[in-house]
C-alpha cells in the first residue's frame, strides 16, 4: 500500500491505495528469524479461520496484517495499536519505523557486513545505509582498533 495525495477535494488529505513500490529494490525477499516465521505462521492460521467464518464478506487482499474482514488497516490505527502494545509491555514510546533503524544498527553492531545490511534494507546505495545507520557505539570503534592491534602484532 502506498499513500497518495487526495486530489478529489475530499475531507482527507491522503488516501491509501495499492500501487508499485518506490524503487525496484523495494520489491525483494527479506529473510526473517525463525521465531518470527513461526509467529507469522500462527497468525496466518488465525487469519484463515477468520476467512472461513466471514466467507464471502472477507475481502482477501493478500495482506499479512489487516482488519478482521481482510480490509487494509489504516496506518494511523496500526500505529495507535502499536503504541498500546508498547505501553502494556512497559516499553518506552518509539515509532514503528524505528524498528528498521534498530535492526540495522544491531546488525552493524554485531559486525554484519554493511553490504548485507544495505540489501536487507533495500537501499540502492551503500552510502545511504552507512550514513543513516553507522551511528553505532564506541564499543565498535574499540573493537575495530583491537582487531587492528592484533593484526599489527602478527605482522
């Protein structure tokens, strides 16, 4: 789904419609952790039950997350629901998009190759990945210098 400006003069400034992603890199296969895959399988099983219960009333758009009747979730409502989940879990407020930043930062912090992180994020230039997500901690810099020190001792 993409957000487009409402040009018909209606109440809403924007509408959400199905359309093509911004770039060709946006359409990609993203590997996910096994635990997440299992949770998604459970979610899909529940979704299949909802489809059966609603029958013809279910509007199957092929969405992973949708309203009970298959219609797309308004992104604002999704964000509000996310905020409630954070609160119930005792976590501080952050935006859903911040999870993307966190993933990139954690992968880089673990020493993952920046090119791999770039591909996962769908950036077409590695400079974007490094400029946006290389705000990693001092411990990475210390680790890099320790590696250099080890190499120099061997030489």
